[in-house]
C-alpha cells in the first residue's frame, strides 16, 4: 500500500508549475501575434 504522504506529493513543484504555466501563456501569445502579423502581411501583399 502507498503511503499517504507519497500519494499527496505533487508531481511538479508549485514554483515550477507556475513558471511552466506562465511560459506556455507567453508562448501562445507570441504565436498569436506572429500569426496576426503574417496574416496582415499576406493581406497587404494581396491587396497591392
């Protein structure tokens, strides 16, 4: 049988989990902004 302490221990540290969450949010924001710039470039080139 697994001890209670071991089963309640988080798989990642709270600090590490928070940093990872912030990193993924920032990365997704950067991807969205890059996609928006690419779309604007394509629109500008097409309309010219």
